[in-house]
């Protein structure tokens, strides 16, 4: 069942999302070559707590960190550690915030210094796919219209969407109904309605869309070792169109 959130609930989600958006700005201040991913995790956790919120990922089903930092072929759920970012890397940063019992979730992929033209194109197309998916999150549209927009844009540019990982509803819990695949035919599935809150998150690969999990049981990587990019926002369906809570 997909929850319909009241105006007071949406206000709380918006406040959580504002903290999350500001957290990305704080991370961007320190992001660069030579920085260990665990330093990004420390900066994010300190900032989130300083704003009276909690990092939603830390301890979630045993996850050991406050953010996910996924480098190059890592798709999602990369655990921050001693790895130093180097020029040419791309890194996906995924952050969740919970404030007053309401959640927000978002991700951005960043270049570290000069990166290849293909890496830049992958990031650009993935961000565009997110924006196109968000534009379909409208009252009266079908959930699969979001999925179809993402898939069409990624594949028309020669990339692959990850099919085994999905976006999700969000609100009182980090993961709620519905699941939101990044592929599918249009006009299928639930009809979207005002007050639904969706975490839309295309994961787009340079090569095959197939992924596998590392021994840490968290980190997903591309099976062919090629690059992956990840963008995500928390979005509310309204009668006037989608409202993004995490920008």
C-alpha cells in the first residue's frame, strides 16, 4: 500500500530533505583527490547531527557508516574507508537523513578532477534520466511512466540500467511501497496521486546492467568492471507537478 502523506508530514519530509541537500554542499567543500572516503563519511555525519537530525543509513540492517561512497565500478552501497580518491575517479555519494521520524534520501555522482569524456557523459545522462523520471511523477500518471522515462533515456544513449536494484517509497520508513524499477513499459502499475513520496534513483552502467555483490555483502559492482553512475532525489507528487525535497 502506497502511503498518502498529509501536509504536516510533507513539511517534516521537506525539512529532512533540506538538511540532506545542505549536507551535499558540505561534502563538496572537501571532496577531491587524496581524500579518504571515510573522511567524507565523518563530515556528513557531523553535519547531519549538528542540524538536529540523524544519519538514516548508520546501523540500518547493520550498515556500518553514515553515507555510501561508491567509486567507479561500484554501483551503490560502497562502504567508506581508507580508500583515497584519485584524479579520474567518479564517486557516487548516497545519503539518508531522518529528522522528527521522517526520512529523505538522495544521491549524487561526482568527478574527481579531470575524468574521461565517457565518464562525464555517463554522469550527465544519468542525471538527465533522473530529471526525466521525476517529470513523470505527476498526479494521475502511472508509476511505470517514471521507470520508462529513465530506461528510454539511458538506453538511447548507449548505456544500461541496473534492473536488480530499484527506487522506493519513503516517509516514516527509509524503504516503503512502492518499488520503483528503472525500466518498464509505460502506463502500467499504480496510479500516482497527490501526497505520495518517492525516492527515484536511476543507476546507469557504462556497459552491461548486470551487477554482483562483494564479500562485504553490501557493495554492488558492475560485472564487467565498467563505470556506474547514480543519482537520486526524494520527490512528492502534487497536483501542480513533482516537488523535489532534496535540492
